[in-house]
C-alpha cells in the first residue's frame, strides 16, 4: 500500500498533511501545510464532536497531494551511483594487486 506513492526517477511527490478522524472513519482533504490540517482538525471537532477530541482519536498524517516532474535533469543520483560502482571496482583492483604481490 505504501509503495503506491513511490516516485519514479523523473517526478517527485508533493507532500502535504491530511486529517483523519478514527471516530467517523473519515479523512479530509490533503493540505499543503500542517497548520491547515490542524485547522481542519479543530473545525471537524467543533462540527462533529462538540469541540472535543473524538473518542476513537484523530490524527494528522503525511499524505501525497500530487506529483510534479523533477525540474532539473535527473542524472545527479545516477551519476552518484556510477561513482560508487567505479570506486568499488578501483578498490577491488587495488586489493587484487596488493594480494598478488604479497
Ligand atoms: Zn469525527
């Protein structure tokens, strides 16, 4: 279930905050800021629970608002991985040379 929100290499997830009420088993709209989600929380408690905390609890969680393409070219992480591979090979060669000489 969590993996549905995994981003591909050329897009990034825009994260927001979402209010959940376990009493009503409901969730409200995802908000861009935690403050807005807290406002949803207070409004919901006022309207549905007489201003009280729901008996079954409520919470604010991270939630994906949407996705957008990565603005810069996505080669930086790939280049980093390539560097690690090259470095590993170089270290392996050095180790082989060292062992063969001793
Ligand atoms: Zn509720």
